[in-house]
C-alpha cells in the first residue's frame, strides 16, 4: 500500500508537469499580429497616434487605460502599422493623425476635432460619441488586419 501511494504521487506530479508544459505551449500560440491599414489621410505629414484598449474604461481618450499607446511617423498616403505579439482577446482601437506633433487630438473652441481620427470597425458616429462597444473586435489566430477610414470634421 505504501508503494502504491508513492507511485500514485509520482503519476500525479508527472501529470501536473505535463499540464504546465501544455498550458505554456498553448499560451505561446495565443499571440497574434495585428495589422492596421489606414485610408483617407488628407496630408502625408505628422504621425498616426493610436491607443489599443482591452476594456471600455478610458476609451477612447485616456492613454493610461490603453494596453498600447504609440505614435508612428506618416511616410505614405495609406500607412500600415504592424503590431506583433499581441495577446488574443477583445480590443478596440482609437487613432488620430497628429499633424502638429503635440501627441493630442486637437479640437476647436466648440470641441470639434481639427485633426483626422478613426476607430476600429469604422463606426458611423462622431469622435466624442464613439463607444467601446461600437469599436470592439476579436483578435484571435495568427493575424488580423483592420482597415481604418480616417474621418475629418467639417471646419468653419
């Protein structure tokens, strides 16, 4: 009976180690590449600044709540940004063209954006009314491509 217990404990330990090894293999496979294709830039200058959110809190403006917050220099009319090793999950993306280099979406005195902006899923809403639920997408598998159409508010 004593030997059976030792063997049983050894089998349990081996099974546990195997589970850990399998889980870490699965976790390694849950990384994805996200490609963001941007259309409709009015000018080939400045930078595209984007925030990637994994939850609604802080979306779309609060960079502290974003899982990723970066700016990439504009070098062509239809830029493409590739993000590697992103964990699979649900996300929403907010971006804008920072023409003047201040890393902010500039607005006029009435709060209307003076720089171009866009969101994942290209919702048909104004920048100040866009909700996380309108923009959320699933990132799963090896790769995903998002096509973002830039929007520009009419200026007076």
